[in-house]
C-alpha cells in the first residue's frame, strides 16, 4: 500500500518538476521538488526510507528525461 501511495505522490511531483519548475528559476537556479520529496520522506519515515524514496525519485527522473543515464 505504501508503494501505491508513493507512486501517486511521485507522478504529480515529477510532472510539476519537469513542466513548471523548469521555467521557474529564482536567482538563476532551478528548484528541485524531488529532493524535497526525499527529504520529507526521510523526516516522516526515517533515513532508510528517505534514501529509498530519493533513489526511486532520481531513477524516475532519469527515465522521464531524454538524456542517457
């Protein structure tokens, strides 16, 4: 059940990251919502869960973009 909830959170965050946050650059630096998601997961679920969330979110971002791994 946790994986389903994480997937339901990851997809909108990934979509917002690649669409809106790519254009918004405060001080010339793009924001990173996936990093924020991993930090929030680590605060709520502990360091191991935060690391797993960060890994899966980063892998999803790599698979979503057209650049090679």
